[in-house]
């Protein structure tokens, strides 16, 4: 009887773990997806700012070279 109780307890823990995994996994993936989209958007924005600054620097250096 004690073995059966232990087996039922282990099965209950496994089922609870599967239930928690099934409920939490979509939420975690949604949060990770939002985070990944945010990080990718931030990276694209930083690249745009860097390119804009590089072009502005090249224009200023070109103007400076023409004025010499």
C-alpha cells in the first residue's frame, strides 16, 4: 500500500509538472518573442543612427577638405 501511495505521488508530481510546463511554456515563449522583437528593433535603430552619423561625418570631412 505504501508503494502504491509513492507511485501515485510520483505520477501526480509528473502530471503537475507537465501541466505547469504546458501552461508556462506559451507564456515564456510570448515574452521571449516580444523581447526578441524589441532587441532586433533596437539593433536596427542603432544601425540606422550609426549610418546617419557616419554619413554626416563624411559630409563634414568633405566640406572641410574642399575649404582647404
